[in-house]
């Protein structure tokens, strides 16, 4: 009886080791693939150095057909479908595959993905008009939460983001300015 119990325990332990190894191998391949598709453009935050995945697409509506031959990689990130398209110039894969103006990011050092929403979040000083900031920097005001002195500005092009952040941070009317980056998604239980 004791030998049977030890054999079953050994088989369970071996199975767990096999599953963990297989999962790690798949994860490592995924990271190598994402790293190879990341561009030299970097978005620097307090904790991360994200590279932009230039042919990454993000769909916040519907599901992406994983059998589409133009998709070379896909995953689900929170409520978003993210994928890498063979043709980075394409706006989307057509009807049924709406993409957002979001950008897929990858941090090589931490081996994690994230999404840049295209917004710059600014914590404003008291009595600062968010519209004045938008006008002064040719930004689009997305959301103005004047009760908490916070504003979200849409920045249409990823090029020049770091320069814009530096300019906003040096403005005496702004306490903090940072890119709105979605990371570490978990579904609600």
C-alpha cells in the first residue's frame, strides 16, 4: 500500500514539474517573439521602460479571429484583444475587428506587456483651467476632473511623447504629467 501511495505522489509531482516546464517554455517563446517585434521607440515611466510594438493592434470590442492568416500573435489583456498583424500599416483587419488608437507596449527587462491609451494625465495646480493647457500645447482635452485638479489630454501621435511630457512637467501650472498606461490586468471574480 505504501509503495502505491509513493508512486502516485511521484507521478503527481512529475506531472506538476512537466506542466511548469511547459508553461515556462511557452512563456519564454512568447517573450522572445514580443521582444523581436518591439521597436526602438521607448516610453519611460517611473517603473518601466516600455518599447512600442509597432505592428501591435488593440481591439476593445469583439473578438479577433485567431485563424486569420494576418495575425501572427494574439492574447487577451483584460477586456482587450491584442494581436500583432503582419501588415503594420493596416488600420484594422476589416469589419468586425475594430481597433482603438491605443498602442501595444512591451518591457524587455520585466517581460511584460502594457497598453498606452494615447492620453497624458496631468495633475494640475489649484485654479488652473485645463482648457488653457490644451490650447497652449495643442492637445485635445479628453476628460477634465476639475474637482480633483486632474485632466486627461489626448496625444494623437506617439512620436514626440517624451518631449511633450518634459514640457508639461516643466510647466508651473502642472504638478505631475505621465502617460496613461494600462498594465497588470486581472479580471474581476
